[in-house]
């Protein structure tokens, strides 16, 4: 099987999985979940199998079809997309195990629908990761928005549907309103939208127009949640926690920052942007988002909403790193996609586990919960430390690279933002951790409970371990992303 | 075979027209349905065959009774008419197939043969407009199709159809009369009715003022027929109260055919020898298009009758089509013609889905379909997917034409940015009015939905055929795109 076969398999496997889940759902839940797990395993095996070829310098390609001359649905694997695909497909396995514990522990309805759309959204994610031109990227970007809508609206009551409406509304408004015109502008100006090392806009779009186009891309990609288009993310927290964990900490939001990074590197060209003053605003927009989202997170009382605002801030780390426009910072951006994914999925898993075991959702209820759920809260602590960026967690590695890139260009805005944000992160995570371990449990009729169902605990322990392991063994990832340097300079 | 091939332009009209009296004479409604469907499918096959030969050879001419051109009546099929013929015959066939199970609820069995006869006459008239190359002939066929469609619209059980159809009749007649006055003036000045001939004779006319007046009468008359804003007022009620499959047929065809004549007259006939005609045409059409897009979409957002909502959306979509035309560029006209095709696909699928819904829901209002997706999953899935095409989500036919339209507007200078903004805003409004229905059907609960049953297979099949075509032509837009772009170059008189 050649590498380009793996590309269409990566798209086809989740689709086949969705059909399989539909059929197996009529027989029984155990068979249905087996189909999910087998599909997730096969997808990860298939995607991860591409890594050696990529490390050897190959760039496998696959053209699905040509819509009209010049516009085709085509895929090409490069380091950034590979990392994103490997991350999403790998964590899908863990998340599926967690979902089994969560969905059954919570007696959720319509579980078959849930697993089907989960598989579909993974197919869309693979399409985004491997897209070789802007048109293909946009196609799967919209597919991801639409396939996650039923997951966000899963509960189906009035509040949930209203929040899901905000979710869909903001994502579609930004993508149709800004991203699509930006893409068409690019196609007209550059004569195509192929992702090319060094960018395609040099000499085609210059001066203030370049800054405007960059703005249309960054705010058009609503999934990157740069303020003020971040509101869909807190709204999406009405979804079941596995959705928040895999989609709104990894697949969907990372699809956003991944697209921004990829467009900066392969469409604009880092050096072209660096030499154009009108693009400098992006750094400030990202810095503003980081600081303000952290301040908002500080005031949240609901655990999942706090995590949502923390995600908004952390996503802008990636945008900020990409906007520093230095090779080391671009590597930092890609590594932060991974590091934040491990940490944040752990935090969401923990929040979901707490909800399943105790139905608690507010920060004030969490006092003393560490003694009832030691595994969960240990994992939560590790995740939170990674968000702050304390060694030995993954968050430290990416922060190191981003700071290194910022120093390389004496970018004090970026440096001070990262420092300020570290302080703010500590300010909202440490009190929770402290209260959970050392606080006194309020006895207001709360029921006796222990840990959540074992699949959930297994999953969150595993991702917490990954968070620490990423600090120790990040070599291969950095090796892979160093190949970006070729594309950057 | 080749002998038959040469007569296809004539047969395109003759087949449905001669089937009409037969359908009436067959007193058994099933038989006349079968005949009408067979005739419509036959017309569809002829249209496909014509399209293939147009792609091969670039066009076909046919002399009625072998009389030479300016004296006898000439028929002609080129890329533009081929595209429209595909839409008209295809939509008619799909709607008739769906009609087998849908019409029995709306029209008494004994009146059905008459109804099918009227349908075939309407089809013959629309095909006639598309194949003929004679200005007066167009008027005759326009009246045939219009009179027949008044009957079709009035056929439904809802008594409110009668005032709606009366309005439609009055406005349609005014439009046709305006057109006739224009043609009369042209005949007076040039002494010919053959379209190709008129083009050259206009160049020889010393006094152009009557020609200009004729152009005004013809354009306004056709704008009435095509429901171009603000002459669209007959459209929402006519679509709403017509029997459901008639709406499918009309929405896909009747306004589109009027637009075809409008474009043909203004670009092929008037543009070559009238000074600045294209500019005047654009100035007349552009603001109206923008208003149509915005007003149509805005009203659709607040309309709770589903059929009327889609009808208002049609007003907006006609605005897209005229917007593309008013850019007066190959790219703009390509986008415009492609959107005629793609919008017909999306709207037929949507109206077919509503016909499915109507089997179980007494009133097609948004309050009455709460939670119906559980009972009618196939119907609502079809509505949702066709809705995505209407919005213009990538991968659907609607996206392809929107892409071309935005590309064309970007090309048209600084004004382009404003136009892009209008298109974008209206797309977002489309999200709102489609999603309102989707949300209600999937997440609300009403009593009526509990007793609903999935629509019969004979209805679901054409609906899903239309839905799948939306995706097929979203991924492989080759044929309609090729036809549209060669039609656009034809209209602008350039060789590609």
C-alpha cells in the first residue's frame, strides 16, 4: 500500500466507521462501541503509518477530483498537517474509551447518533489536516462545522439548542462572510490556492491589502477563536463532555489554529508577512485575546466554562506564536498544538468524570473532592500545571520554543504576554487544585461517590501520563516539525 | 437515426403538445398520468440528446417546413437553450413522478386528466420558447405556457389559490402585452421577426427611438414574467397555493425561461447595434438585483409558511441571477446561467421535500412540523441537504455558482466589494431561514408530528434524486459549467 493510498483511507475509514456504527447500533451497544474503537484504531494505525515516509522527506499526494480546472479536491501531507492528523486520530481512541464510560454512566440518549457524528467529524478533521489547497481546506472546514452541530445540540432541550445556534451561527457567519471571500481573493490574486513552501502571495498582494487579507483569514477562521469571534466556544460547552474534550479542546479548535498557521506559512509566506508592517496587528490581537480570555476565565464559576475560556487563551498562544513570524516560533506553534491538546483533554476528561460521579459542575462544589476522586484530581492537577507551563509537563516545552522565537526577534509584546498569561493561569488554576486537595467538603446533602466508571478513569490517566511523557520524550515531534524550517525560509 | 436527430428541435415541442389532448382523452387518471410522465421523460431524453449535439457541434438550426430563414419560422438550439431545456424537462419529469402519489390528495381523480393535459401544454409552451428563433413565436408559446400554468396553479384545493392565480393572470397578461407591444414596434421598424435577422436590421434603421422604446417594453414585460424585483408580487402567493408538485415545476422553470428570453433579447438582439445598451441594461438591473437579494432573503427569514418562505427565497435567488447578468462580463453571465441551473436543482429538491411533508402535515407552517424529523427522517434529511445547497455550502451545486458569482463580482472593480458583501449577507440570511426549519423539525415537539408517517417511496425517490444531483453537480459541475460559459460567450458575441 502506497502512502497516497493511506490518504484516502484516512478519509474513508471514519466514513465507513459511521456506516458501521449505524448498522451495529441496531444490534447492540457493545458491538456499536467495538466498531467505534476498531475504526479509531485502524485510523490511527493508518495515519501514524505515514510518519516514517514523511520523516524520510517524502510528501505523498493524492488528487480526489478536479471540480473545474484550477479548483480541485486534493491532499498533500506536510509536517504540520501530519502532526495534527496524528494527534486527532490518536486521541480519538482514548476519547472513545472515555466516551463509553461517560455516555453510559450518564445514561445519555441517542448514543448511536452521537458516535456516528463523532466519526463523521473525524473524517472532516482528516480532510482539513491533509488538504493541499485552500478550496479543499474550506470544504472540510465547513463539513466539520456541520458534523459537530448535532453533537453540540445533543441534549436537545431549549437551552442547548439556543447555544448550538450560537455555535453554528458564529462559525458559519465568519466562514461564509470572511473566509470564503478571502479564499476567492487569494485565488484571483495568486491564480491558485495551492499550499506552497514560502507562500504564494509575494508580489501579488502587498502593503495594507495584505494586512486586510490576513484579517479576513484570521477572523474568518472562527474556529481559532481569536476575540471577538470566540463566543461559540463557551456556547459549545453545552455538549456532552467527550465532545468538549476531543472536539473543543483538540479537533475543532486545533483545526482553527492549524489552518491559521498553515495559511501563514504556506499562503502568505513568513518572510513576506514579516516584511509587511500592515500585518503586525495580528500579534496584538492574539496578545489581547490571551490576556482578556484569561481575565474572563478568572471570573468563571462553572468548571467547563472556565476551561472554555482557558482554551480561547491557549489557542491564541498558537496564533501569537505563528504571528511572531520566526522559524523557532512556528515550531513552537505546532508543538503547542500538541502540548495543549494533551493537557486540555485531560482537564475536560476530569471535569466530565466529576460530573458523572457527583453531578458537580461549579467550582464552589469542588472543595475536598480530591479525597473522593484521587486519580481524577491527580490528572486534573497535571493538566492544570501543563496549562501554566510548569515543568515537567508538556506545556513547558512549547512555551520554551515560543519564547525562544520571541527573543530571536526581540518581540517584547509576545514575551510579556506570555509572562502575564502564565501568572493569570496560575491564578485561576491553583485555587481549584488547592481547594480540591486541602479544602473541606461541604456536607449539603451531596451523595456519597467514588471515582467515575473505569473507562473514563483509564482514559484520563492515560492522557495525564501523555502530558508528562511529552515533556520527557518530545524529540520525534520536534524532529518532524523541524522540517517546517524548509517551508518557512 | 440521423434523420430523426435533425428533427429533434421540432419534436421537443411537438411531443408534449400532441400528448396533451391524448392525456385528456384518456379518462382514467392513472393512464393519463403515465402518458404525461412518459411524454415528459421523452422530452427530457430529447433535451439530453440535443445537449450532446450542442456540445459536439456548437448549435443546431431547424427550418419549419423547410422554408428559408427570414421567411419561414426558424428553430435554433444553442448552449443556452440546451441548458434551459435540461432544467425544464428534467424538473417536469421529476415533478410528475412525484405527482403520482402527491396529486391525488389535491385534485379530484376525475379532473386529473385535464390537469395533466394542462401540464403538458405548459411544458410544450416552455420548450417552445426555448427552441424558437422567432420573436412572435416566443409570444405565442409564452401565452400557451402561461395560460396552462394559470390552470395548474388554480388546480389546488385551497380556495386562496383563486385570488393568487387571478393576480398571476393579470400581471402575466400585462407582461405578455408589453412584450407584444415591443415586438410590434420592432416589426414596424425592421420588418422582420426572426431574431437573427432583427439584429442586423436594427443596424440599418435610421431612427432608433422606437427600437429603444421597444427594448423598454420588452425588458419590463419580461421582468414581470421573470418576477424581477419589484415586479415579483405575483410570485409568493402563486407558489404557495399551487399544488405542491406544480410549485416544483414552476419554481424551477417558468421564471427561468422568462429570464432566458430577457437575456437573449438584451444581449443578442439589442446589444450589437444599440449604443451603450449593455450599460443601460446593467444600470437598470443592478440595483433591482441587490434589492431583490436583500428584500427576498429578509422576508424569507420571517415567513412561517414554508412554501411562501421558499418562494421569497426564489425572489432573492432570481436577484443573484440578474446580478450576474448585470455585470455584463463573461464571468458574470457564466455565473448567472450556472445559477439558473443550480438554483433550479436546489429549489426543486426543497419543494419536493415539502411535497413529502405535506403528506402528513395538514398545514405547511413552521409551527406544525416540530419534531417531525423523528417520524420522517428521509424527508427532513432531504430538506436539510437541499437547504445546504441553497445556502451554498462547499461540495454542493449552490457553492459552485456562488463561487463563480463572487469571483465575477471581485473582477468588477471597487463596486465589487459592495456586491460581495450583499451576496455574503444574503447567504447568511439563507442560513437563518433554512436553519429555523431544521431546528424546529429536529428539536421541537408537537402533537401533529406524533402521527406523521414517512412519505411514500414514489415521492421520496424523485426528492432524493434531486438532492443527490445537487451533490453530483457540486463535485462535477463540468457539463452545466461548459454550457453556461459557452452560452455566456455567445451572449457577449465573443469567441472563447
